């Protein structure tokens, strides 16, 4: 194995950064695959908001309908994020 003294200065300074990045990536991969309590809470809140908007009177100039569509998209994205984190 070569001595660190034989590695050029810029590369020698980059080694600790690369090692830290690799360690962080490995640790975050383990965390990302863990349970997703914040994402699941967000999903629950989105379902609640969706139910409230569905119960609201539709006389909102189309804004209620747009909000319902956006919430449906948000629900889908959160579900996809949870599935991705769980490796599905």
C-alpha cells in the first residue's frame, strides 16, 4: 500500500472528504430503509386534508378542485417515496 506522502497534495486532501461521503452514504442508506414515520404521518395528514376538501362546498372558483388534484398527486408521491425507501 502506498504511503500517504507519495499521494499528490490535492488527492491527499480529498481522501478524507471521499471517505466521509462514502460513510455518510452508507449510513443514510440504512436510515432511508428504516421505517418512515414522518412520511407516514404526512400521508395521514394528506388523507385528512383530502377528506376535508371533499366535504367542503364546491363553490370555490375551481380552487377546491385544483387542491384536491394536488393532494392526490402529493399522496401518490409520498407513497412512492415510502416504497422507494423500503426497497420496493
